[in-house]
């Protein structure tokens, strides 16, 4: 199955992958630009640890985009900086939807 057509990926976000904690706080990788579709809608989601948390935005990108680890820093098109709750790969086989990555943001 194909990926999301590029014509629908009308936004770009900047992702800085979370690399871990240091004595001075969180450490992030170099910023990279990801083409996506951003849906700024509040909804309840489950974190990787199983807790119910509030997601304020979701970015949908092609599966060729590297997944962003939880706690990665993301800058939205509006300039708001947020963090990744979790990234999920969605396989569209049998569902009639394109393969994509769903990045749930705090």
C-alpha cells in the first residue's frame, strides 16, 4: 500500500530526537524537518507506559520519516514547542488507508 500522497502533507514540523538525560537536563539530537499534516485537536491517548494523557496535536507523516522517540522536542508550524507522547506506525493494508506514521504530541 502507498504512503500518504505528498500533496496532503501541507505542514512542516521540526523534530529534535530525545537522546536521554544528562546532568544538565534532557539531551536532543540535531533538528530535522518533517513534512506532515498537523491536526491540532485535543484528545485522550495512552502513553507508552499505559497512562491516559492529553494529546493537543497529532502529526501524520509518511512511513519513510524516521519515528520520533517519546519525549522528543517538536516545533509546530505555529511556533509552539511541544513533546512527543508516542509515535505509531499505521499499516494501511486491509483498511483502505495509506501507510503512515502518527506522532501524538503533548
